[in-house]
C-alpha cells in the first residue's frame, strides 16, 4: 500500500497490486493474500487481509500466530545525526519520506 503519489514507485518496484490506502482499506478488499508485510505496526489489520494458512510479518511482537516478528535495522549510507532528530521527525510528519529515515545515535 502507498498514498496516491507513491503508487508509481510501487509499480516500478514490481508490486503486482498497488493499493492506495487513502482510497481503500486493504483489509476490506475481497482478495486475501498469502503474505502481508506490516512495516507500520498494524498487525490487526494485516491479519484481516491474509488467507487462511498465510503469514503476517510485522514489526510489533505478534498478538497471535501465525505472525513472524522482525526488527528493523539499517546499514544506510546516509543516517541522520542524533542532533537532527527534531528535523528528521518533522520531515517524517510531512508524509513525503520514501522509505525509512534512520537516526544515527552516535554524535
């Protein structure tokens, strides 16, 4: 899923069915999925969209199976220095960030 302006990016990355989350709730669509990758911590919604026997991969500890828990890490080449945390959070709040903003905790 992505906002309207980022749907083409998903297509360019090879996504079979990009969903505009500003217009559709993915968990309410009739199509159910083998795998739902939840990178925003909305596991409850992800479980509504997965097929029976499918899997949910999530960033939050699973409340019930069959979720697979993962931790986000980064080897990004341009982390944000800790002194710029407020600026980084403000940028995230603009909804213009594509991907993740990484904060490097060592000055």
